[in-house]
């Protein structure tokens, strides 16, 4: 199938994947002319792609020094999480009356099954697979595509930052009761408890990410 996506978006997508995969590490320099030659295009779509990456937080344009992939540290990760807390708690505010109970129950069943598998076999892969299901459920029903896109972009940045700033594995087991608390509040149609549970979970996730033990 022919890709009808605008060229600058195709280039942005490819460059973003290069950054997320680590093939373009933090601090790496990007040459617009070299990228244009690589893609066999003019410099215009490449510049547009770079602007998109700059707006999303992946690169910085340095006056008279070109473009480079941003360098990450714990302070940047903390800033990203703080924005995520604000946006995802707002998503709960918007979504709580609209999420069908059967979807909440299905998500609870997935989480509990994955957690029990972890307890019985020691395998973490199922728990890792369902780690974002609660967040996806809320975003799917918040009714605000701008908010959803912003959160997904932030999650890309956070996962990328985690791979460079911290070396600890994800604490899926610690997140499990927090995810259950969010879902139980949503199932009870308790807006304030749902918002509080989401905010607590994300703040705890940041603390777990930055801990050094």
C-alpha cells in the first residue's frame, strides 16, 4: 500500500524511531543537508520534520550550530512526569462518567490475571503488557484528542528518558495495586477518588523511577 502521509511526517516518524531506538543517542548531531540527501528530497520537508521533533521535545535547534538530539537528566524526567500528572488527572476528570462498566471490569480481569501469573510463575511479561491498559482506557474515553495526543507524546519521551536516566527495571508489581485503585474508583463513579488515585500512582511512578536503591 502506498504511504500517502505527507513527506515531512514520514521523515519525522523515521527520525523519532531512530531516537527512541537509541540509534540516534542524546547529543547526536543531525545534518539537514545529509538527511535530505539520504531521503533524496529537498531540505524543506526535512526542516519541517525537525521542527516537529523540536516541538515534541526530541531535538533542539542551536543557532549557528545546527540540530542535535536533546540530552536528558533526572530533572528533565521529573519535569515530564509533572506535566503527565496534570494531563492524565485531567483525563480522568473528563472520562469518569463515560467509561462503560464492562470495559472497566475487563481491564480489572486482565490486570488480576497478569498479576496472578506473576505470583505463580515469576513471569513478568503479561504484567508488562497490561501496564498501560488503565491509562489507555481513560484516554480512550476522555473525549479530547488533543489531550490524548499530548499524553502519548509525553509517554514516548518518558520511556526514552527512562532508558538513559535510570537503569532500574519497571516496577510493574508496585504499580498493580495503584492501577486497581484507579479502576475501582472509576467503577464506583467516584470522580474525586479516581483523580486522586491517578495522581498518586503517577507521583509514585516518578519516585520509583528516580530511586537509587
